[in-house]
């Protein structure tokens, strides 16, 4: 039976805190193993890559076979259904159109003292995207990670994807082609992250690495962070559906299950103001579960990590509880979703109204589906064009404008005991 | 003698690569010690904080004394020179004015299919800034870390600063007051980072932690990353001065030394197209060094990590070498700095022209002085208002617009084997 919380219960605060601190990820300590793999790839390059690929993916390759050829991509595309390819095209265009609006503006102005100031945004030269192999090898994820990089203007976009037993989902290669990926390599795991960060003979290094992966990939990204940029360390997916009694319980149940089917440690939470509606949704979840191909995964997620939170009033009680949950995905299936949304601070993506199931955002709406999990929407944003760009600030003084602001810089430098700092200003004011 | 490279030398490429991979930071492995401290603070809260503060800062305090009182701040301010306080006021205003222009715009639009899309930026609720104690306790750093948070709209801004033997630079407290810091605590080290991330009885947790610190602080920030946001893990400071022979060698020498005096592992590099000018600058460095209070630090930095790079033509040879160096600070003391700047991609901050010494940016120009070091400007930006804000994406479909885009979402979901995803869309199209 799914966990139920009622805000009017005396022990609600304790139960809610427990929900917040519920641990869904296992603490696999893979740091040492990952550190060794990274060292080995840095030392032995492609030879190490090939060794690990043989060991973990049962695929015996020479370095010159690591790169996916144009023929392999063409053949993969030929294996895909044309209507799925068309859907990928529609999704690609919508994602590109949305992300194009994220491109930041340069800034340049002269202030009252005559100092010219500003900043300029540029794309990183090269970016790498990690795509998981096997079951979780999703073409939608390729689009969501690759398109923002290309919109940013990244010149060299490199994808790595493990191909266990030499196999890959052909839609993943088709999606990579559509997204403008420039190079694809058949490697995965910590070894692939190490290759992207430090380079090998065959794989030139990149500046930023993004994309989801298992515990080894996550640990590797964390370890190479600082040498390259990374997006975030993503945890299991989650949804909070806020729904009043005017919804069809079957619709809301479907939304909860769409999250639960991802992963046995995914989390689906319903918040409602109507006890009867809550029970109707729970009944519907049970009913729909029986028809679901991924029933086992979804049931584990729902029974172990799902929750129903009953509150007296969604408008009054919702916002503060929602901000504390800081969900990755927030659905507002209420009469005035806009008004409720304006009072909420922490959510990776907000789906407004009864006709906006979260799944529409996973594929086609346009905004990115790579979003902060595990309450990280308190401080983090979804993947965007900004992950592939950086800002240089610009300062230009003339002799006159330096004179306007120079003395205060000298005073502050001297107060900090940094006399060479002071001198470098003073010498230009003819005061040295 | 400082390292000299000449692009026309046959071994230039090898020497340049060596310069790029020069290791300036010691690999202090403090991860285990830091992990223990974090665990202890999580377990014992303020009692642990007080124990570590007694041990590391020789300051014996009860938990209720950890917070700096309003009286202590007033008294500190009274100890400061009024012209330094005035300079802090000028700097605060200029920094706030510049950062106000960084506030990102919300976005909302309806696309051709009738889907409402957009995103909304909000400030994090609470942020913490780390300020080092002792010698490197700089009021300018307080302003640069705190003001962007307040401009972003952070409601609760918390500062931690170790006070060895109970002492603190009074200007640091005065700067905190000017920058709008809401709470200040007398703790430092990994224990302070742990308290900000997880909270204790006295210190409520924050969502983002920024600010420089020693190896323990850096390791602690990296370990709590994911539970809270962090800015970056900063390394020793560096400058690349690109200067033609029309400059006064004394000015350029002063700029190189202003970086070198920071730290014995700071790095100052001169790039020029004139061998005679290069030698004149080196002579000036020697001459100015003898007058410098921090002569010993600056000399170590210059002799161990400084470099002079001679190139045939700054316009032709400069940009690609500069991008490979990806400097934190870049000075362009050339005839047409604007034109050269437009060909450069990687630099944290660019100082244009002969009258813009880097030190003006450290204190008063307005842009942030917290910038990516160790070639991180390839992928990272300086500290900004964005470090204290996050973006929620917004999607709103009507029955009609869901019908427009729904079928493609269903196709993609089915191609990924995620049938509950497909169902959550289909059920709203009356197709289930």
C-alpha cells in the first residue's frame, strides 16, 4: 500500500520530513574503482579503452573501430520505422526552437564615470554527451542533451554510447544524426568519461561532459569535474502531481505511473485536497498497473517510494510543501494552475493544467527533460544552452575614466596589503 | 630567471604544452579528513562546530556565541578608516549596478501549435558565502560574493568566516554589512561548509555555497555538491598580459606583479611581439620587486610560474595561443584591443587597452573578480547573479494543442518501451 500523509494529522510534520529525507539511491562506493579506470585511460589511452570495452561490454575492438562510421549510422536509420523517425524530426525541431530562445545576450555599456563595461558569451569549443546503453538507451535523451549544445554553437559535439555485445538501439544513432552530433564512439562507463575529459589517441578531449549514466558514470563525471565542466549528477526521476477532485482519476493515475515505470527507485507523489479523489486515484493506479508491460518496476516504485499527501486547501497549503519537496517535475492539474504556479519557487519543470501530462515534456513540448532531481531544484536548473556557453566580462578604462575610479581601487588594495595591485593603478595615474 | 618561450623556436610547441600542463597546486589529499568532519558536524551539530573551532582556530565558544552580533559589527566598522569605508561604498554600488544587468528575463510564448511555453527564474531561498580568515581575508571578496546573491533576490544570505584567536579583519565585517549579509558566523574550514550544507541547531542550512578557501574548504565544497549548489573549485590566480612595444614596460611589469603578489603559486604570463620590450619588462619586474612588501611571495610566483611568450605577430599568433591558455584574467595592452578581443574565446575577464590594469577589476570596475582559474574559462564563467538563481520551465497544453503534438509523443514513448508515458498522453486524446 502506498504511503499516505494527511496535513491535519498530528504527526504530519514528522512524516513529511521523513518523506523528504527518503533515500532512493544506493550508496554504491565506486569511487576507488572509477579513479583507477580514469588513471589507466590517461596512461594507456585507447589500449585501456579497448580493454575495458572488452571486459564490460564483451566487445573486442581495435582502436580504429571505436568510432561509429557513417555507414553504421545510415544502416541504423534504415532499421527505424519511418513514423518514428518523423516523430524524432518533429521533436528535434521543437526542442531546437525552444532552446534558441535561451541564447543569452551580450552586454556593453559606458557608465557615468566613462568606464566601458560588459560581457560577451561564447560557446565551448567541444562538448561530449554520454548516452547509456542497453535498456535506458533513449533517443529522446540524445536529442535533449545534444540539441542545446548545437544551438549554443558548439563546433565539435562528441557522443559516447556503450554497445553491449556490439549492439545499440538504432534510434539512438538516428537521433544523434538529427541532433548534429559530429562524432560517435562505442564506449561507455567511467572509461568513456575519462576519454572525453583527457583524450586518447582516437578521441580528442572535450570541454564539457553532459548526460545521464549509472553510478560509475556519475562518479567519473564528479571526478573529472574541474578539468572539464559537467552538467549535474542526476538521481532517479520524480514527479509531484497536484490535483483537485475535478480531475479524472484515471488521467492522474496514468501520470503517476508514467514516472514510476522509469525505475524502481523513481518517485511519484500525489497532492490533493480530496480524500475520496485520492482513493479513486490509488484504485486507478492498481487497475492500470495490471495492464502495464513494466508493471514490476512501476509497482516497486509506487509501493516503496510513492506517496499521497492530503491537504485541506491546495492554494493555502500547497506552495510551501511543494517548495520543500522541490520536485523535478510538477504537474498542476487544478482550476487555476497559473495562480498556483506563481507562488511556487522550487520545481525543475511545471506542467500547467489538466491537459499537460508530464510525458509531453519528456518528448515533444520543447523544454529540456534533463532536470534537477533529489530536491536540487532548490538551487539548480534544467539543462540548457547555458551549459554549453561561458561569459567573459569586459572592462575598458581610458586615462580619464581610470582617474575617476582609480583612487578607490588604490585605497582598497592598500587596505588589503596588496601594494602591487595599488601600484599598477597608481603608476597610470602618474602618482607612483 | 623567468621562463621564456619563442614561437619561432623549433621546440615551441613542446614548451607551450609544458606550460599548459604546469601543475601549480599541491595535491593535498584531505578528502578523508574532510569526510570525517562533515559526518561529525551532521551528527553532533554545534557541539562539533565548537570542538573544531577550538582545535583549529584556538577559540573557545559556546554555540550561542557563534553568531557575530550587531554590536560586534558596529564596533568593527568603528575600527575602519573612513576613506576605506567610503571606497567600499563606491565599490558596492558599482558592483551592484553591474550585476543588476545580469538578471535574466522570464520567457513566455504560445507556439504555432497553440502550446504555451516558457521559463521563469527565481532566486534560491538561502545562500552561504565562505570567507577565509587570516591573511587572505579580503573585504573585496566579501562584496564580490555577497552582492550578486542580494541582487538575485536571495532572502537569507549567511557568511561564515574563521576567526583565528578570535580575530577578524574589521573591514570584512564592514563589507558584509554593506553587501547585505543577514547572518555571520565565526566558523571556518570544512566544518563551516558542512554546517551551511546540512545545518546545525544554530545555523540553518542554505541552498548554495560560494567563496574561496583552502584545500579543506575546496574538498568540503566538492563533497557537499549535489546536496547544495556550489560555485566552483577555485585554484591559484593567474594573468596573461598581451602587450606590444608601445607600452611603458613599468606599467606592464606592475600588472604582472599585481598577480604574482597574491600567492607563491599564482601565475603571470607576458605575451609580446617585441624581444627588446620583453626584456625591458623583465628588468622592470626585477626593479619593482625590490620595493615590494610582498617581494618574497611575488618573486617565487614569477620565478617558478611566470613566463614570457614571444610571438612574431600578436594579431596572427595571439588568439589561438590565448584560447589554449584560457586565462582567468586577460589584459590586452595593444593598439586595437577590441579587434583582438573579438577573436578570443576563452578568458574569464578581458581588460581592454593600456589604461585598464587588471587590479581595477579586482576592486571597483563592477564585474565579478571570482573567475574561472586553471584553464576553466574554456567552459566556465565568473560568479554572477545566475549562481544564485534557477529556472523552472513551463508547459501548458489545451485539449486542442495536446492533440496537435500528442501523437508524436506517443510514438516516441512507444519506441522507447515506455507505455505508461504513451498512455498518459493517449488517455487525454480519448484514444486509450
